[in-house]
């Protein structure tokens, strides 16, 4: 199937409303695709009712749409069953769920292994668990180019390790984690593996069975779906082994004044009214994304990132963070321009209608490792084009003229 970025762009209503905009902050939030927008609108106009409670026809329509979204998410992830898909509010909520539910079973002396490339969402919940349960945190180090250094996995992943929680791809360097050796090392000591997929899912369908991990978390808003919804996928057996995190309606088997029993997953982890419309929108987005020509789209975004990296090398002063080999990275490009503060660069770029992010990107340990307080980050989606790179480079030249 051939791929035309301009055609793809038409599926994103916001971009049509802002023809002047060069939106390059896709690692923070992708734009909402019209399929998601249409599904949410249809739901709100024709199916809106609470789910899993009502016996009237409208409620049954809502139930069917919500469970269909679960199937669509399961298909995108190649999950063994829709029951492995828990709708949560996003990646952060998914990781906190595991940190509480899985963390509940840990004790002093147990270890959780992370990496120095983690977004704070996959670090702070584990630090909070350390406070609650006395577990120790160990960190996979970084290679000079920002990829995880996997050369000595048996040191951090020891028999005391109960869980390895790592990112599928860095939101700063774009480096893709080679999960196979990590999974093998974790399995060798009987540890579970959680993958933060927040940056990976919007670059093509994921196969959780092939990855052979236990938990996979992602956010809808980064995958061209609505905000306020995300997925915790868990292998059936891994989810069934967990106690609930939040208590409330919908997650119980039977409640008496003395105590409660729990529903089976995924309901056990969906206390209260879930983000119904958002989940339906996300399901529609994933269903549409699944059928897209990914190899061509990946080649397109990699080409844009490659050109930007090459042109950055020509501009005076930029320091580029991350692996140069595009095969090992997603189209996320972080850099500093001379000694100009990233926020100042972003402001000049905004005057050129270029939207990029500047700052520590919620990855301060990674920034510390590179000896910088922050960076400018341009992140590409398939609707981006050469014109977006042109505008970004023009803006950077302007920033150099004005601020150095
Ligand atoms: N993990 C990574 C790698 C991210 O890039 C992000 C968001 O930028 C998150 C987790 C947190 O996602 P959310 O804020 O949607 O929960």
C-alpha cells in the first residue's frame, strides 16, 4: 500500500484547522484522528449510558461499544484475549496500578530493576513503592549514545529481582530497547517484565506475545486517540495473580459489611465508571491505525528524522542526544542549540509556527547522564512532511541569529 503524508494529514481535523502549523510535539501528544473523533461523537449522540450496570437497550449498546473497544485494543497488541486489556487513564495510571498491585506482594530485600532512560512515570511510582515496602531499585546503565547498556544484565537482574520495568523507547533519545535479552535475564531469575510502551505504540502495532513480556502500558493520546484513556495489558495469568489497586463499583464479586471478593480481570482493575467514550475513541483509532501501511510510514518518519539529524550537524553548535543509527531509534530528535536555553529556542520556533517541546522531558536522570538540564525535542508522526523540517531548520537558524 502506498503512503502519501498529505493524504494521511487529512484524517486529522486539528491539522486542517491549523494549516500554518508545523506540529512536531508528537511524542507529547499525537493529534486526534477523525476515526476516534467520529466514534466518540457517535457514542455520545447515540449510545451514551453507563457500562456493565444497565439492563435497558441503551446501556447494552454502550456495553457493546465499550467491549468492542477492548477487542480493538487487544487486536492492536496481538493479545491472547480481550480480557487482558485493562482500560486506565494512561501510561502513568497503568504503571502506578502495577506498582501498587504487584508491589503489594514485595518485601524488604526484593529488587525492582529500571533503567536510567525512564520517563518519571516509570520511576517515581517505584520510588514511592520503595518508601512503602522497602524494596531496592537498581538501574540498567546507559551507553554513550543513550541506548541501554545491556552488556552485564546479570549484575542488576539478580535473583533478588522481582520485576524489570523498562521503556520500549525513550521519549528523549528515541532509542528502542532491545527487550529480548532483558526478558531472558528476567525469566532466568523468575522476575516479571513491565514495558512502558508510551512512545512505541504510535509507530505501529505491537505484538505483546512475541515480546513475551508480562505487562505493557500505553496512553491513548499519544496513539492519535483521546486523552484520559490508556491501556494496561497484562498476560492473563499475571493479571489474575494481582490484587486490585482501586476499590469501588464494578470491580467486586460479592460485598458484605465484613468484606469483599474481587471480579476477574479486567474488571478487577476498572473500579468506578471507566473512561467509556475515550476508550471507544481509542479503540476506533487503533482499529484504523492497524490497517495503515506501516513500513512505508516508518520509512517516511525515519527519513524526516534522518534529514533533521544530518542538517543539525551543519548548523553551528547543536549537540545531538541519542543513537545516530535510525534502525535503533524512533523519529524523536533531541538536541541543544549552542548554549541557548531550550525554552528560548522553542519560543523562537513558535514564531515560525513550529511546535516542539523543550525542557527535561520528565527524564531528569537521563538529562543528568548527558550533563544537560534540558533539550529541544522534535518528534515526528506520519502526517509530518519535509515542509515541517524546512520550517524547523529556518526557525533554528533564526534562533541562532537572535540568541547567540
Ligand atoms: N512514559 C513515556 C516514555 C512517556 O513518553 C510518557 C509521556 O510523555 C509517559 C510515560 C507518561 O504518559 P502519560 O502522561 O500519558 O501517562
